[in-house]
């Protein structure tokens, strides 16, 4: 039985049970990833950007189930944004291959269809059962990125400090814990807007105007994800020439997520990319002493960025793919006899 579920009002026992299922999934699908903690998990599941909606459903174990009575065995949520629904499904390893994943997607897909959306997108981690699952449902691969992980224990901090200062004359770096300061937010948004064409895929839209950017930072904070930013400022114009963003999530505070790194076209070739990323790692080392790893996602075609990441010590880990499907086709397929 799949039922709609609101993480805002869910009992603490349900949140704890979902966390257990998530960690059981991670242990089999991504055993190198740190397990999640409960801090801000409810907020992580509830909070959205203005204009977006997230709808969730769960399946619980039957009261008679062996040792798992009432446990949340499966969960699906769909984030409705723009003209796309972004789906996430989770089935406990002990409950897989019984059709539960398919049931969860069916319920979510019907709702997305009723709400008038055209397509559903999903992030799929390479070398996990999710690949065969989504392909069996007719999802097609749109975009592939590589996730890379940097182990901080292997970093040469002296060399890194040199990288952080190896920047062309006329630029200086600024560390901004929490987000860009108010007086720089417009320049920050301009830098992001300028490189939007080469930005990553559609499932992780960035924010290009100052208001949207503030909303996005507020949303991150509410979800328990602490942003850190390093800016490269062009002294002559005061423009933001480059920026890099890292988020430390309360749910897995030993592994940070490196988000966007951007160097504006006119300012390329001055070592800004390497310097801002190196400075970020140096700052994180003192601001977040519990941190042991940083992960990042890059398009495989982005050779310049991959080269800098390799110099910093990032090691490619997995393919991270975006799949999508036409909603009407998906609903039709799921309603047909299997
Ligand atoms: C992907 C996932 C949702 C599938 O759940 P499930 O309940 O096992 O899926 P179903 O039983 O509904 O399977 C439907 C179909 O998908 C395909 N499929 C699912 N798992 C498969 C596997 N391991 N190998 C091959 N095909 C598979 C099959 O075609 C299956 O139909 P069949 O069993 O009749 O052959 C589940 O494995 C999961 O939760 N994975 C983690 C997803 C995730 O987001 N992780 C993020 C952190 S890694």
C-alpha cells in the first residue's frame, strides 16, 4: 500500500525509519558514501524554493512483517519545478524486486500527469540497480556526469597554499561563509548568468538573478545545508571574475558537496579556477574540522575543470546520469499489464 506522506507532519519514528532505509540503500548501492544523520532530515525533505512543490509517498511494512513492522520500506517524492517533475525513489534492499519501486513510480507519475507536467527527470547513479530499473520503465539517458571525490587526508596543504595564491595580478580572493555579502550579490548573479550556457544539466538549475539567488541560499540554509563561497574579484572593475560554491550538509557533515565553479570568459587563463578551489579547501579545513571528503560532479567534456580537479587530488568515482521520460508514456506503460 502506497500512501501520500508529508515529512512536515510525519512522526519522529517515521523520519527515523526513513533514515534507516536510506542508510541501508547507501550501504549496498554506494558503500563508500558516508551514512546520513538525522539532523535537519525533516527540513531536507520538506523545504523547497518559492514556486516549487515536493509531493511524497511511502510504503510501510505490514504489521505482521518480521522484525520490521511499520518500517518505511519505500519512499518516492517528486519535485515539481518549471515544466518538469524530478523524481526520487528509494526501496529498502530487503524489499527489492517485488514490484514496490514500480508501484511507487506509478503513483507519483499519475500525479505528475494530473498536474499537467510533460516530462519526468531523475538522477541515476551508475553501477546501481536504478539503471536497469529506470530503463525498464522507458526512461532515456539525457546527460552523464562524473562524480569525483577528494580525500582531505591525502591533500598536500603546503602545495595547496601555493595554488591558492597562484593567481594573476589584479585579482584578489574573498572567502564568504554563508553566502555572498549583500553588496556583491548582483555581481555574483551576473557572473553566474554569463556562464549559464555551459552550466550543468537541467535537473540542477542554478540561480541567475539576485532575488532568485537569495531565495536559493535561504532554501539551502533551511534544508540544513551550509554554503561556503570563494570569490575572485577583479580589482579594476569590482566584477566577480570567478566563484566556487561548496555546501556542507547537516545530513552528512563529513562529506561536502562542491557545487558550481565558474570563471567568467574574460578572466580565463589567470589561474583563477585552481586558486579559488584551493583557497576553499584551506578555509574548509578550519571552518569544518570534521570534514574528511569533498565530492563534485563534472561533465565529461569539461576537460579544463577535470584537469584542475585532478591536480587538487579529486579521483573519479562514478557516473551520475540524468534520465527523462514523457509522463503520458510512463503512465501508459505502468498501467499496462506487466
Ligand atoms: C531502483 C529501485 C527503486 C528499484 O526498486 P525495486 O522495488 O527493486 O523495483 P521493482 O521490483 O519494481 O522492479 C521493476 C523492474 O525494474 C528492473 N530492475 C529493478 N532492479 C533491477 C536489478 N537489480 N537488475 C535488473 N533489473 C532490475 C526489472 O525490470 C524489474 O522488473 P522484474 O523484477 O519484473 O524483472 C531500488 O533498487 C532502489 O531503491 N535503488 C536506490 C535508488 C536510489 O536513488 N539511490 C540513491 C542512492 S544510491
